[in-house]
């Protein structure tokens, strides 16, 4: 019995090893294909424990999740206006028929990316070729992506793949065209700026001239009103003086003489040579008898 114990232990160990190599787990995020001598034997799409024959069968796993293909370099496309555009895009895709996927691209993700790149680029080239720059930049961008996704998805299903989405990250002019466009835009902006400055200067001169004209009119009207008011005041004052002095002419004559004396003898240094018997000194000679 003791002699057979090592053989029994070795046999048990071999059975355990074979059992371990025959059991595998399929994750919920994966597909699995069982190959037998290089040929597809079974496709497993549900998660859980599965079994295979050791030594003659092997298993490959494929990602069930949504994958991304992002082009390393932007592609150049021509619009309907014969303008070159640089387009940077990415594709969201996933495997829906893992058996067809393996048959078409040998389960190689790089080969799948090459196929998807060719399909998407062909769709973008067609869409850009029938649209203007404005449309591809903003106007019809959503329509372009939807159209390319639909066409690419129809082609990708032939290799067991579904195109979930196609997105344009960047649509721009090539560098040499961008420089030319920038210079043209700069020239146009300068022209518009100069035109606005000229219009502004003309409007400023017009406003200034109008303000000067209004100022002159206001000053003239104010001077006219002032002179009229002054004239009316002088006329009224003269009328009042005439009425007042008309009541007593002798007092008016006396008042005028006093004003004349005050104006004549204002300064001590003033000298005036006048005949003492003149009428000028009438009210300085006495009580004013000559006025009676």
C-alpha cells in the first residue's frame, strides 16, 4: 500500500491540474471563444464558469465594452469650394458578433481600427466634398456626424462591429491656409475699423458744427432778448423820469445842474475855465431867483 501511495498522489495532482486548466471564468465585460485545434468550437457571451477540454482546446477573450478609436493625426479633406480642411475625429465602437469579428480581423484590434479608419474617412470625404466651409465648421456638423456614423455602421457590421458614435473634435484650416485667412481677416478688420473711424469723425464734426450753430443762435437770441429788455427798461425809466420831472421842471433843472456839478468837480485836480456869469453857475449864485 505504501508503495502505491506516491503514484496515487501523483495521479491526484495530475487530475487537479487538468481540472484547473479545464475551468475558466467569463467576465460580464467579455466575450469568450473556445478553439479546438485552431477552429472555433464555441462562443460564450454570458458571464460565469465554463469548461474546455485541456490540451486540445484553448480560450480567447474579447472586450464587450464600448471601445474608442482616436486617429493619431488629423486627416485632410476638400470641401465643395475646393478648400482644404484638417479634421480630427474619433469613433466609438463595440463588438456585437464576436465570431464574425474574429473571422474578419482575426480578433486583432489594430486591424479593426484600420478598417474603421478607412470606412469613416471615406464617409467624411464624401460629406465634406458636398458641403461648404461654413457648413462643415458649424452649420451642418451634426448632420455630417450622423450621416458618417450611419454609413460606417452599415459597413462595420460586416466585421461584427457596431459603430456607436462618430465625433469631430476639430475642424480647421491647414497652417498655410490659416495664415492666409488670418491676414485676410486682419486686413478686413482694419478696413472696417478705418471706415468706422472715418464715419465717427464725420459724425463728430457734424455734431460739433450743429452744436456751434445752436450756440451762436442761442447767444444771438439771448443778446436780442437782452437788448429788447434793456430797451424796454430804458424806455420805461425815461417815461418815469419824464413823468416825474414834468410835475416840477424847476426841480428837474436843479437836479441836472447838481449832477453836472458832481461830474465836473469829481477830482480835486480838475480845472475848468468858465465865465462866472454863465448859466452853468446858476444854482451856485444864490437862492435861485433867476429861475422864478
